[in-house]
C-alpha cells in the first residue's frame, strides 16, 4: 500500500526527516512513536503532500506520490486527519463533511447522500448538529468531524496525527474503535499517537523516531518489543 524509501524532509535549513524507510500494508496499522519534535508530524505531512520532500521516494499502490499536491494525493485515496483538525469556521458540520467528497470526484448526488447518511449513522452526534458551525462543537466532536470528513471519501490509506490529545477517555475509545473498523475494512493506517498503550491495542507494528530517523521497530503484539518501545521513549 505505502512504501517510503530513504525519505528526507527539510524546514528551511533544518533537516527534519533524515532517511526514513517504511512500509504499510493493506489492513495494517503502523504506530509512529517518539518524543515531541522528532519528526512524526512532518512524516505524515510529507506523505500527504503538505510538505515537499527533499529526497527519497514515496510510493502509494506502487505509484510515486512524493512531491505531488495534497489534493491530488487525497484523490488517489490518502486521507489525512491533522492534529489541529482543520475544521472550517464559516461552514456547518454538514458543509465540512461534504468537503470530503472532493476526494472522490464523479460520485453521483445519490451516492453522496447515501454516504452522508452512513456517516450520520456512525456519528449520531454529528447528525444532531449537522446545521451547527463546525467550530462551535466540543473538542471531541470536532475530532469526530475531522475523522468523518476523511472517512466519507473512503480512503485506502489513513494518516492520523495525535487523535486522542486533550479528549475525554470515552471519546478516545470511540476514535480508536473507528480506526479498528477502518483497519478491518482493509484500510492501511499510519498513526502518530502519544497515548502509547491505547495505540498499541490497534497497531500491528510500530516504529520509534528520534532526530528524524527510525531507531526501533517491532511487532506491536509482542510483549518484549513493546517493553523495548516503552523503555526507548522514556529515555
């Protein structure tokens, strides 16, 4: 699904991503862990096209996408839920959701309405507030809206950045249930998350990044690997 080879990314003179190699397969969740400022968010933004790589290759379904514009990458089936959610302040909940249809050009109005109804069934709180401005929602509701907006386009690769930050445990549990559902449907997921124990419950594999490089990787279902992960990020 996703293959990254020798990826390098800069912010001006700062060399943030320094030669990362990784793969994410269909129906697999790869957790990306590490302390703040090591390049986790930059990695996701580079895959999504929000930041241009300075070297290396990003392949999605065996096709190069590195350096392409974000809208083109999204239309290929890559969904990105950023940490700041990017809810549009002047738009209602439903108008924010319909922006997700831009990922699937050519969908009929009937198919779009059916997709919207499925989203409302999965997120009844959004259905109750569909005329409300998106930025008037609670933090948890905004995170649900950001996730639903991506899901409506049926991505085959989902990039998620810190979905649980600042949210109540009940909302966090629902968000991770959604990730598990998408995994079961065959979606590949690249997940950045500080809540390591919660993330490991849905991850198949993990990597740890330090100073823009992978310093540890392993099977998320293996206790020895998970212990090494916790020791590494605690240092």
